[in-house]
């Protein structure tokens, strides 16, 4: 399905008139990518690939959208002249959707977009300008805790450091397997950061595995949560075209379990999510299809929670 030249997520019928239950916000932002390029084409590729995703999720008896109103927004306009302008324009683009009246799912774009997103999230009634209330759950191969990368402080490699600077209360990182000594130091010393390394999660040598402990922790989060899903947290074989694919990452089913566990957290409310560093796999379309499956799972879990309410 298409409206005014915009294809809709999952090929669903477009609801041009609000209010909406869920909005899909494509942000084709790419400015500081260090290794491989193409994330600016990621959101569109993901929406194209989503037309191949099944609309049935076992959590519900009927096909998506299960009577919920979903709006696929026109993409953020990436014609900006510099980084500063890009960041403030992303924030402006997202702000109208952050008032808690609909569930925003952002498709990116490089991970640097999280900083302006979190600026916009301040207006959410559960945050009410106080970012220390927020827990960010970050799926990622990288810690993104550097102070600068290639001389840039607002980059995909520094974005978690910047949101902590902005006042975010807690960050739970899952799947990290590539980081610097500077980042290791923060992971060890900053009480706000709790990191589950891919190696510990995936090499299970204990009676009570780290994986089970991690799942237990995320089920017990309290308060508002923002989920930031860098697709390179998945094993590189699932996302071969992302900016920096890394071996030894999360399996597809592992990621599904994380998302379902988060949405089952009784004392928490997931106020929105972004799926970022999407790119396009020439020939197989695997990278964008993996991203579309993750985005669909998030959307389905949100709907399942709200059907039962
Ligand atoms: Mn990242």
C-alpha cells in the first residue's frame, strides 16, 4: 500500500487521519558513518522488505494490525547542511510524536540519531523533562561510550555517552563485543551503565547462565524504557550490510526473547523504540529483512500489551 509516494510499513492500509496508535518514523540520517556507507537508504529498504513479513504473530489471534491504527510517516528530510542542523531537525521531526498518545517506532539511519530522539522524548509525560527517570535498553555490538570518534562528539560511536551527559538515568547494554579501553573503564565505573557482553551471554558455562540473569534483569526494570536496537547487535551473518557487521552476536531468537521479556516487564512502560544502522543487502535483502522482522516484533508486542489492557 502506498500513499503520496510513501510505501507503508508491512504494506498495511494507511491511516492518514489521526489519532494513531502507532507511528513509523523513517529517519534516513547518515553523516558520521565510519566504515561502510548506506544507512541513509536503510529505512526505505526496511519498509520495502516489510511487505514480505507475515502479519500473524502467535501472541494475537488475528493478523496485524489487529484493529490498531498505524501511520507510516513521510521520511525525515535529510537535506541538511551540517551535523548540528541535522540533529536539531531530527529532534523537531520526532517531538510531535513523543507526547505519549501514540507509540513511536523509528527506523534509522545511523545510531547518532538517538541523541536528538532522546531530546524529543523529554516531553513524554512519563519523563516530564527529567531524563533520569528513563532507562535505555541498548542492543548493540558496540558500547558507543567514546567521548569522540574521528574528532566528532556527536557520532554513532559516542551516542550513549552523549545521552548519559544529557541526564539519562540508566543504560542496559546487551550484546556488546567490541569496545575500547576508555569504554571499558566507563562500563566498570559508571553506575548508570550495566553491560551484558555477547561473549558471556552466548558462551553458557554456568549453572545459572548469564543469559537467564540478563532476561531476569530486564523483566524487572521499573519506569519508562526506550529501546534502541542497533541491528549490528545481531550476529553479523544476519545483517551483513550494516555499517559494521560483527561476528559473535545475538541470534534472531535471542533478540525475540529480549523484546518479549522487555514488554512483559510488569513495572515498566516501553515508551518507544528505534531500530537503527539498517542498510541494504544487495541481492538477498537480508539486512533490511532482519530489521523489518525486529520492528514488527516490537510493534506486535506493543499491540499485544494494549489488547490485553
Ligand atoms: Mn550503536
